[in-house]
């Protein structure tokens, strides 16, 4: 599914009531990640969903 060159710097993280954090997915844009987080929150879950950018590991060129 990935060609190895795809950059997916945006993460959706689920945090439960005990502070445990789990990566839900990686996305190319902040907008895409935020849409996923918003959709998950509207499903009535008791968890918090946040969007974070990963640390840079290099640059695309």
C-alpha cells in the first residue's frame, strides 16, 4: 500500500481515561488527520482523540 516514499507526518492518537495513548493512524495532511479524529469523536466514544505531527526524520527533495 505504500511505495516507501510516502510521507505521513500527521498522527491521530487515542487517549483513554487512564492516560494510555494509542496510535490510530498516520495521514499526509493535518486536515485529513483532523477529519478522522472528529469523526471518531462523534461516534460517542469515551476517549480523547488528538492530532500530532511526528518528528522530522529527514526532508523530501
